[in-house]
């Protein structure tokens, strides 16, 4: 009897630890989600300052899916505005349950947080002015490139410049708007970020014709939703919703709403949807 009691305690411990987020959601009837206000078309705010975008819609689907999985009559979603610099810390500290924006899944970040299935695949590129003769990263020798501090783009950009022996001056900024402003004022020659985010930054603005993107990407950026590290049951609940969207084609409507105007999903993204459409 003593052996069975000890065994039961050992087995029960990890289960409780792994399902902490779901237990709290069940008990409080609230799920807390983080977003960025300036990462259109993935995460931004509308005229009423309400979260919107591709990643935000995925998180709304996840909230509904978790409500159904827990058998709750209702589930309140609380949105918390984050910054690029504090988004992972917000997940790690428990300030939010899930982060819904443009976070790239890396092994280094996985030391701090867990990640969902991949939600998007993008590439790092550079926005420059149309009159610039730069078409590749190699053309930025002796030029200035703005990039947001603390991002994977900053790390990969510096590594790419060093690897290719390109001597460019990297200027760090805190926000995408700040990077675009420096480029618009000709204080830098380019602004590096994720390709789709750069498109979303200028598309539909009065000055969109003044800018162009490089012909090549210098990195691959697999986006995923950041989750509390070690909470396997919560990650499974999130992935169940994403896999269903990919498997049933529900993702097509969300993609079309936010990204359809720039074209169909790339072959790489379509493959990611297909491969991750896991069955129950």
C-alpha cells in the first residue's frame, strides 16, 4: 500500500504541474493573451484600439477551442498590449498565457518559453528607397541599416553581414515605426525586418511607392505562438486547435482576410500547413 501511495504521488505531481494553465483558466473562466500594436497584418489594433490581425485571429480560435475542450459555458479573453522587447518575459512570468504576434521560434528562446506549431513562415529582408541601387544584402557595404533591437532579425542580420564580410553600419531602433521614419528621413539606407511585416508597414500608405524590398531574403523566420515553458497539456490544447485549422482548411479564411491581398500562401507555408494538420 505504501509503495502504491508513493507511486501515485510521483505520477500525480507532473500531471498537475503540466496542466497549471488549463486549471487556472478553468477555475477563473479567463484566458489572457498578449499582442503587439504595431505588427500588422499579424498583430495590431483597430480604430477602437482592439487587437486584430492574422495571429490575433488564430488566438481567438484557440480561446474558443480551449473553452470547448474544458467544457466551459463561456470564457473571457483578456488582451494585454506588449512590446517586442517584453513579449517573451510576459509569457515566462505568467503575465499572459499566450503571445499572439510575430515571434520567431528559435532554440535559444525555447530555453525561456515553449512554442506552438508553426503559424507562419517568413524571411528577413530589407526595405529601402526605390531610387537605391541596392538589390541584395551585398549592396549595403558602407551603408546604414536600421533594425529593431532584441529581435532575431538583428542577430541574423549581424551574423549575415559578418559571414559575407559586408561592412555596414547597423543602427538599432525600438519599433518598426521608428525604423521606417529613419528610412523616410534618409538617415539610414535600409530597414531590416520580416518581409511580410515590412510589406504591411507601407502597404496602403501614401508613401508606399517610395519604397522597395530586396530581391533576396537573408534569413528564414518560422513564427509560432509563445507559451509557458513545460506546460505540456496547455501546449497540446493550443496545438489541437491549430492542427484542426490546418487540417480542415479553416486557416484559408484567416490567411485570406489578413494576407490575401499580397498573394496566395508560399509553397513553404502551404507545406507547413499541410504537414502540421495532425490528426487526433
